[in-house]
C-alpha cells in the first residue's frame, strides 16, 4: 500500500462486494425473467392450440399450425392472438386464386389457340387482343383494368403468378378477399394510368401493377413493425422482396427498351405506380387488421390522394396526351 493512500475500512469493502453481487443477481434475475416470459408465451400458445383441438375447434391441428405460421409472417405480435381466435378458411382465398386462374387461362388461350411464332414470348396475338391497354383505344375504358389478364410470355406470367400466390394467399387468409382485392385493383388501375402518362405511346400488358401493390403494402408493414415481425426473418423477407423487385424490374426494362418495335412491351411505369399504391392504400388496409377500416382517417387520406391522382390522369389522357 502506498503511503499516500488511506486504508479502506473492512466494512466498506464488504459493502462494495455485496453491492456487486446484488447487481449481478439483479441482472441474472432480469435475464431469467425474460427467458421465463418467452417460455410462458410458448407454453400458452401450445395450451391454446391444445384447447382449440380438444374443444372441437373448426380447424384441424395442421390447419391451426398453418394459421400460427401465417400470423407470424403477416401480422405484428400484438394482433396475432386476435387473428388466431377467429382464424378459419371460410371463405378461402378466392380472389387471388380466381384472378390467377383467369390470367393463366388467358395466357394459355393466346399461347395455344391463337397463332404465334413461338409461345415463350408472345407477340402478334396479344397485340391484337381486346384486353390489352392500347394508347390508340383509350376510350375503351375496360382496357385500363383488363390488361392485367394478358402476359407477354412465360417469364412474365410465371413471375407474376409466383409472387401473387406466395404473398397474396397468406394476405387473403388474414385480411380476406375484399381488402386484398381493393389493394390489388388499386395497383392495377394505378399502373395503367401511370403508363398512359409516363409512357403514353406504348401498349401495356401484365398484372405487375397489382402484384407490386400487394408487395408495397406488405413491405411497409414489415418496415413499420419490424421488431414485432421476427427481426431475423424480417431481414430475410426484405431481402427476398428486394431481389424479386430488382429481377422483375430488370425484365420490364429489358422488354421496354430492347425488344423490337413490333414486340409486346412491358411498362416499368406500371410497376412503380403499383408499388406506390400499395405503400399508401395497401399499407393502410393491411395495418387495420383489428380495426374498422372505414373509421381510420389514414384510409380516407390515402383514398383522397389516390382519387386526386386518378382525376389528373383522366384529365391528362383527355386533353394533354401525346397519343391524341
């Protein structure tokens, strides 16, 4: 001991040791409490599932497990219990399945029964279709929606069907067909109107506007509720979405700028507009799982902004479009 240092009383040293031990014990208690909470939560879920099965619930055990997985992928933790209490497959995801079958049927019709040079990438048949959006026939208003049924080739339809089935079915299981259909069709209409403004001299085919609306709404929910939607899987999901978007946009840009003039175009403007529709209307709809959608002011703000854009697009097409 140095001469300038005063000796520490024994009682003070004992007190310091006891204080350190108490701090370590408190930290250990907090850690154990966290572990116990997680174990209690898992046990509670298992007990709820057992009660559901023993009590003669509507869903079999496998169906219950599917609903639990879907709830973890589609919903933040605070509302999962509400979903599981009322989860069922009635009605089934009719909208996404029906729209996918319709798109597949139209593709088979133009690939098999209409004359084509080859069916991997369709050209002449779909360009004469009454379903595609064509700038010369904009007065036929149904084309602003029906273009979603027609696809430019195998890569185009496989990509869209894969994305909308993998993402759309779980979304519809949680939010039901009316809400998912609203978001999907909002993206489809936004896609054709945006294409008519930013790419006014090109025709348009494909359901990418609707698919990107679903992706945009889901992406925003994952982003806002990141900590409550399983962080590790959340990162994985974001990377998957980004990968799909980059590859699909690459395909759209290739067909827009590198196919021959007489080829069937895919407009990248529809992708972007559909994504923005999903990030506004889609996010609001999908975040109102346990709330009345019509009572949420965010929904009406998103609808008002969307309708303002639609009115501007209609005005542009009537009075300002170069296609006139």
